[in-house]
C-alpha cells in the first residue's frame, strides 16, 4: 500500500473529510488534497502535521505493511 492510500484510508476510517483535515492544518482543501495524493514526496514535518490533524501517531499513519496494526483509538 502506498503512503497516500494509507493516509486516505486512515482519514476515512476516522470519518474525516479532506476539508476537516485541511482546516485543522490551516491550509486550503486543494493544498491538502495535493499533499495527500503526493504523500510519498512529503517531508517528515508535513507527514507529522497530517498525522496530528487526523489524530493518530506518525507510526500508525505510515505503517503501510501491517494491515492488522491497531491503535488504541481505532482499529483498521
């Protein structure tokens, strides 16, 4: 699974829209959408901000190989 797919999957699992996440990051929806689609080219700081806006740890957000990984707040 690509990082961008994982970010989208986690965002949707937390019932968040791109607008919700963009608002939490104080950026436009268009900018967030571009960040989500091109996540593999994002900086560490950007990925950290996305994780914080969604409400998960960076490790949870980037764990693209373990589909059974569980975080206390949510189970994907």
